[in-house]
């Protein structure tokens, strides 16, 4: 997959686009207008729309003086009662985002999310088959039914969510692959109803390590 550089992006933008962007930059309500125009078919949920908008823009990846890499991608988890358009948010992001992979947590295994080592039928050699997080490199990975994922499968994406890499050592194949992706997850609370008298962690069946990797809930 070819890297998107400032030069290649500049070649795709016309003069009319640049003028339009410059006009938009002067709009005082730009943040509100962008978030409200993103999901016109979904009424309300303004906070969720703004959160998804921030995730699509992304942050800035940094490298500290001690050579520590800090990711710039934002991970968002939508928690809510059934029939509150959570899956619809994920589907619509998958529709208009240029590099986005939609998957269901219940039906996905650890190998399906990260990568699998399979034997090539023609050559007989072991090759790496990319999973959802690798396919969504430099994009968004939407994971529905996140709370229903197996705990072992959730552990597999710990590294991808923080270090943004996937390490594989299987069948003589050793590789470190890039997974610079933002994760947009949707989860239902325990019992199907969100109890406001309890804390967030008491409402969803997610481990502390996976919760710490989400920036917005």
C-alpha cells in the first residue's frame, strides 16, 4: 500500500478545493457543523459524533527525547443501550472512510483481527495472511459487539492498540507488522441497560488493560 504524503495529497486537491477549505477555516462553528453533517440520518448523539470526528482527524504521533513513540491515532469505544444506533455509526464510518475495515467482535478470532500464518498451496511455504487491523493500516478498524469478544482475542489486540505493531512468531515465520490504525468499537453494557449509578468499568465487561487503551468512551 502506497504511503500518503503531502505531495500526493496536494496533487489530488484542486484549486477550487483549496479555496473551499480556506473558506471553511474561517467558520467559527466549523467543529459543530462538521459533526452535525457527518451523520445526517442519526438524530442526537452529538457527543458521539464529535468523538468520531476527532478520531477521523486523528492526533499527532510524537517521539520523545528518550526515543519513545507515542501514537497519534485515537481509539474510541461507544457504550450504550441496544437500539441507540451504535452499529449504524460504525457502518457509516466504514462506508465513507477510504481505508476502513468493519468486523464483528463475536465472529472474529485473534488471528482474524491480527494476522495468521498459513501454508501456501502452490509453493508449500508459510506465508502471513493479514487480518482486520493490518488491512486497516493508516485507517480505521470498526469492531462491533466488542464486549462479546473472547478475552483471549482481546489480549491479541493489546499490542496493536498501544504500540501500533503486530508481532508474529509462528511456524518459523518471525515478523513485526505495522497496524497504525484507529479503533472504533461498540459495546453493550452488562444486562443490556447502562446503570448510571455505577462506574463505567462496572457497566461493561472489559479488562483494565483494554480500557486504558481507549482514549474516549
